[in-house]
């Protein structure tokens, strides 16, 4: 019996790694091969310092993974954010974290390309570089003027950042302006 208890953590870790691999493979065609990657606590702290929010702020996280950014924004500012995630493994982790924290945040197991983002005031994304041009066009078309966008690691083509900070990697901060719509929309 003692041997079985010793093996249980190893089997659990192995099962989690298999679930991660299967989930990633299942959505590879939609994500362009992008992997679920956790955003570091240092990056999240720095972003929340740069982008203060009121509790009523409409925050969207595109590809929210396990929800750590939405949960941090809720803990710090009381924001009830909305996430979109298609990876089943990441979505399950989000739901577990949400239950444990009792946070009033939401995650749609839906492709954010199909979502209308016109109500968003703040967009957070940590996506793959290949989709950033398409995302830049979608945001220019759908976001209201004044909406803020935070992109970890990869810039939005055609959008001049208001600020770039470096915490491990670059973090780009943008704000939607009317002139941008006329150029990219």
C-alpha cells in the first residue's frame, strides 16, 4: 500500500501532462499552434500597476488560460472580468481556480474571434505572433474609442504603443484612438 501512495503523485502529474498535450493538440488548428502559457505574477502585478481599473470596468481576456489575470484584477480592483478560452485543459483550470477563489469572473469556452468586443474597455491578451495582425484589425473595427489594450510579448501591427515596459519580456500598452480606426479599419 505504501508503494501505491508513493506513486499517486507521479501518476497525477503524468495524467495532467497528458491532458495538457491532448488539449493542446485538439485546438492546434484554431490556435495556430499556440500553447497555453501561464502569465507570471510579476507581469500581472506590473500590468495592474499601469492600468488601474474601477470595479465596473469591462475587462476582457482573450485566451484567458487558467484565469490568473482576471482573478488578479478582481482581487485588486473588484473587476468582474470576462475571458475566452478554447483549450479544454486551460478552461478546466480556470473553473477550478474560480471555484476556489469564489471570484465573480466568467470564462466562455468560445473562440474569441466569434465574440463581439464592442463593450470592452480593457483587453488583455498573451497570444501568438501569427494572429496579431488579424487581432489588430478586429480590435480597430470593434473596440470603442478610448479602450485600452495590453499585449504581452507581441505588438499589434499598425498600432503605436503608448508605453512598453519590460518584465521578463515586453508588455505593450495601447489605447484605441479615432485616427487608428481610419487607418486600419
